[in-house]
């Protein structure tokens, strides 16, 4: 028989008790974290969200009824306890818990609920399949490390609000049932019951609405908001994720970036006690790509890319020469101390490079005695080798690896390889926070598949002021268009993009030209985002903003490998919620109401 809670109220959370409570009678509520029977005396670690305290049921001291009940208690039973706080006998203290010098001698015990056999233990560092953890997420979240992550996330919300409200921002909600927002992913669609054949799209971001709020004169808007993107989940992504989204009127890039740096500084200081050095350094997109092969460089370690293209034009090695002479790039990374890598490990690097599209990877090992080992040195003269070593800043004991391909492939492959090498060689220091702003992005890029220009960010990103006059020319000449830089900025932390934004186009004539450049006709623009274009005609102020990926930020702040670790109820990599069993089939009547017919693949019926 279970006991009732009745009017039993707790005096303290378990983890709040201290030696100051010795002698007090206290009432506690929580879960039996562990139960031990030591020769008749029963010890239960009682746990709630604040921590653990040991409760003791000694048959010679506690009432018989409490003792009889205590014998029935198993892991994760829900208990109400009344007892007296005592100092633990000398030698029985537990330094691992904050309440380790005290215990509670039980005078009354109520069992409020039982618990089935657990699918996994409620403790940190468990080795359990993620799908099982997600199916029993309520148990997973009872584990202290998960609770701590959720708590930090909660603190990020609160501190963000505190900071932004303190800087004159107003929190406004924007709709979830809306029209497509062009952030480059597939939309999630919601069918309309009232107008068969029509669909709402879940927002990929509040982009259009936050700009419209600027037209509305809100000046400073923010929202902690869910966004939905139906994209490939192989990378660490979620179909629904959270942004800290904001927008400001009458600002330049500097204003948005400075405000953002202030927020980052505030969050890290307040929640982690870490002083972020301001201003955060800035790097152009071009420099990031050239030196690190990516626009999200991890600056906690070196391994910079070195350019050998000029030298490669002269050498006999055909692969290098052909690439260098046909507009490609030959670049390399010097792996300091890498000469100790085995042939097998080097082959492993080649395979890794091939996974990202390289045809091969050339390498030169410089042994400790200065002798060279490499399949390619025979194609180099002494002088060329000297030049090469010079460019690569090579010393004895180093391993040099090279990729020769189109500029995109060379950079992409070396970007990934650089990260892989840093991990393999243990070059990533613990506890370092390397922030960098990436600026001066190209406004547009050429999409080979679609055979047209596309916006690198979204199509509402402003070109630089000085290029606005050249828009007409650019419509005629793709090269001019490709030379434009945008007023966008991304914030990168330890190689992860944590925020991004831009100064927007606020003039309808400029917006129209940008649509024209990227091949969106007037009709299409009108159809897809006519409401924004119309709004711009009614006195839109210059404006700009930014959005943080909150999940990624919290994952970094808590040292989590995946954003799934910091989302209360995430989906698996297949987009499934094992807890709720979503997505799922719906009843035929529901489909009928929506005017929808579906064909269910046979193997699934
Ligand atoms: N809406 C953009 C995004 O979701 C951010 C921004 O430009 O403010 O990436």
C-alpha cells in the first residue's frame, strides 16, 4: 500500500542541508538514489534536484513502522521523510557529496510511489544506447549531469533576457504557422483544414517578421525562439532548434557586433566565471578560407594552410603542376612532429581526405636526421625542396601533407584534415575559448547545379553601401556581382558557428535588384515574400540583427559533444522522438478533414 502525500511539505531540498542543520527536525521529499542494508541498519541516499543526503533507518532507534517500510524501498522509489539531522559517526563521512558529514535519522517514512526495474542506472557517465536514453528521457534527465546541463540552459535564457532587456530590447513573439522563410533548408508544412490544398510553413527563422517589426518602429526586438528546418540530420542538427534572435534599427555592423560581444561577455562571466577578452578579433572570409580552409576556423591550434601553388607550377610532379597551371590550388599542412606517424597512419589520413572529395594526398616525411621519405620527392630538385621546406616552415621530425585540386576542394579537404590532425595529435588545449568574427563574406555565389547566382546568406542581406550603385551593372555582368561583399557577420567559437547575422536591405529598389540578380522574378518575389517587400515601401528604417544557435552555444558551454545533450526532448538522427513516438500515422478522419490522401509505403503498413 502506498502512502499519501497529504499535507506533507518539505523544509529543505536534500542538497541544501548543511552542518548548521544538525539537531533540526527536517522533512524531505525525493527519490531513493541507492539503498543499502548494513546488518539491519538501512541507509538510503535520498536525492532531489539539489543533491543527495543520506537517511538512516536503524531498527533500534527509528519507529518500527518506518523500518518495515524502509525494507521495501528499492531504487527510485518516491519517498517522504521526517527525521533529525545528525553528524555522521567519525570515519563514515562521504567527501563525494556536499552533505557528506551529516545524515538524517528517520522518524517517519512514507512511500509515495514505487519504480519498475530501471532500464539504466540513474548516475553520470553511463554507457547506454542514446535511443534508450531518449525513450526514457525522464530517467535520463534525473541524472545529475543532465540536470546540470538543463539548468545551465535555463540560466542562459534568464541571463540573455536580463542583458537584452537591460539594453532596451523588447520581447515579441512571431508566428509559428506562417509562410516559408528562405534560410536555405526544406520547410516543414502544416496543412490547412479550412482551405484544403493550402499549407502553412513552420518558420525556418523569424527573419521576415523581425524585419517587419523594425518597419513597425519597435527599434530593438528579441525572442528566444524555435526554428524548424527539414534538413539532413547527419551532422549535429535538429529539425527544431532554438535561436536567440534579435534585430535593431538604425545600426551598423559595429553596433550589432559590439552589442553581441557584450552579451557573450555577460553570459560567460555570469554563468561560467570566464572573462571573454573584448573586442573579439575579426577575420575576413577570404583569410579564414585561405588559412584554415573553412569559414568556421578553430583558432585553438595552429596548423595553418600554406600555399605552394606558385612553386607547384615549376615542379616535375604532374599532379601538382597540372592543378597549379589550370587555376587549381596546391596547399599543405605541416604536422609538427608528425614524422613519427606510421605508414598506416598516413594512409589513414589519405583515406580521410578522400572521404571529403580529395583524389589523393601527397606527403613528405622529414625524419629526425633530416632525410626525406616520400613518394613524390624524386620529382623535386634540391632547390625546389628547399623552397618547399621554407614555405612549409618545415623542420626535422615534421610530416608535410598536401592536397592539389580546385580551390574549393583543396580548401574543404584541408579544412577537415586540419581538424582531424589536431584531434589525432592532441593539439586542442582544454579550457580555451577562441572567439572570432568572420566578416566580408561574398554577397553571392555561383550555384553550378542551378546555373544561377544565389545569396550566400539569405537574400535580405545588404551589399556594402559602396556597391549599391553598381547593382545595375552587376545584373549584366556576373563577375561584378561575384565581387560584391555582404554586410554579414558570423561569430565562431572553437570552430563552431554560434551566431550569424547581417545588416539588411531596407530599400525596396535595392531588394528588387538583389532578387533580380539571384533570378527571383517580380512575380516570384511577390508570391514568396511580397509582404516583406511591401512593408519595405512604407518607411523601413535601416536595420540589422543576428541570431545565436542557442543549442550549440549551450553545448559548448557545458562541454557536450552533441546539441542533443542540451535539449530536453531531442529527436534522434533520423528525426524520431523515441519518447513520444513521433512522427506517427494519424487517423483517417484527420486526413479526411484536411483533404489529404496519403500513400503509405507497403513495408510500413
Ligand atoms: N535569420 C538568420 C538565421 O537564422 C539570422 C539573421 O540573419 O539574423 O541564420
